[in-house]
C-alpha cells in the first residue's frame, strides 16, 4: 500500500493569503533583479551575455508599488479595528520601531564592513563616500534621506517611508477614536483630500519622494481595498470611486507606477472575493519567499556588494564569470534572507507583539485616567 505525500505548506500569517504572499515574492524578485541589473561591475561585465535581459530588468522591474499597496492593506487589517486612545500611540511607536527598526539596524551593521571591504575594488558610484558618524546617526533615526545623507544600502528608504506611513495612520486612528464618531467623516474627508493632493501634486514632484506624501496614493489604495473586502456597500463604492480617480490621475500625467498599483489592487480584490487567494499558489517555496520578502529586500544589496568585491579581487570579469557571479549573489541573497527572517525578523516581530501586550494595559489605564474613568 502506498500513499501520496503532498508537500507541507505553512499556514500564512494572519491576513496573508497564499496569493498575498505570492505578490510579495514577485515584487521582491523584481526589486532584487532591478538592483542586480543597475549596479556595476557584475552587470557591466555580464552585459555581452545578459545585456538584453539585464537592460529589461533595469528599465521595467519595479516592485515597490506592490509592497506599498499590500502594506496599506495589511496596516488596515491589523490596525483599523483596534481601539486607539491617547497613550496607545506611544506604545505603538515603540512596537513599530522594533518590528521594522531592529532588522533595519542590523542591516546597517552588516553593510558597514562590506562597504569597507569593497572600498577600492568597486566604483565609488556604487559605494558612495566613506560613511560618517553623522550619516550613521541619521540612519538610526530614519532621517538620512530627509537630511540629505547618502543611504548606506539600497532599499533602506523603503523602511523609512513605511515607518512614516505607520505613524501617520496610527495618529489618524488615534484622532478618530479620541474625538468620537462625529469626527469620522472629517477624518475620511481629510484622507481623501490628502490622496488627491498626492496624486495631482506630490506624486508628480520628485522633491517629495523622501516623504510618505509622495507614496500615499498607494497606501491609501490598500486601505480602501481592505475596507471594500471587509466593509459595507459604501466601502466598495469608495474603492471603485478611487479607482476612477486613479484613472483620471493617469490621464492627467502618465505614471506606470499608478497603473501597477491599480492592477495589483484589482488582482487582490478579485482573488480574495473569488476564494482564489486562499487556494493559489500551493508551491511551498513561493510561500516561503513571500515570507522572506522583507529580509530579502534588506539584504540583497549587501550580498551583491560582497560577491562583486570577491569577483573583482579574483579578477573574474569575463561575461561567463560575471553571469555566474550574479547567480551566486542571487542564491546567496535567498539563503541570507531565510536566515535573517528566522533569526532576526521573526524575533523582532515577537518582541513587538510582547511590547504591545505588555504596554497595552498601561496605555488603556492612561486612557481611562484621561477620560476620568480611572
């Protein structure tokens, strides 16, 4: 008697259907290969063999909009239905810093020795100027782009924008629950006005791309998507209306990134509504890659620098050797992301949850005292 063994597929995290994880995985792969194609010397050396493929990735592989849309969706899923009061916001700030900040800070500590090793072997256009103490301090506060410092690694800006959005959303929810139901309509109106201003002004001006205002239309789309899937008819109408506004914004000034965001949101909507999101994909490796996507986003650039430096030291600059180097860097990035997710990202998330449980009671007691119920 024989039995057919099916692969064990790990259950997705709360709110993360297999389709949701697949989108994260796809976006992470696009970003990785966009950077692999963008930064010399491996891409330059491999050009005789892989020039057309790398050129395609450099021009068209954009995945950050996917992360922003699903980031807004995930934020609404985990935050919108919590009861926010004064005192909770400070606890959330600490919680979010642990969740995003600890992996981010460890990435900084990992990239610094790689930059030192690569100095003199890789072009300065890739490495930037030697790091300074002020530059590192700005990174610790997530302010390097705003203060005009060079980023120490590609992709760190994404974490900074996510933190800005998380705090802005938490502040909006705190105002919502503090001021009472009569102010809900004003909060909704403010969010719509901010989205419109971003679509027709901030998102068109690169001067604002260090601030969440530039990216707010994508996050807002994810929030509306969550409410459309979980809410009432008016929420579905609001989502449809915002899609129409996106079409008008695209007609006003063509932007591929808005098209990608709209397509991703519609795909998530249809997949969740039909139940397809819970059934596909079934490949364990793809689900794992979706879970590792944040770690892969953080680590792929330091890994690329390290492999490029080793190849430069060894003199392996032929097209064949450079093509192999890109594949080695990709495989090493996946391996590093798996380890980083297991030993850094998951413990950071667990610490953030413990802080929420441990400080939540304090926050509620402070809120009760402020309301005169203590």
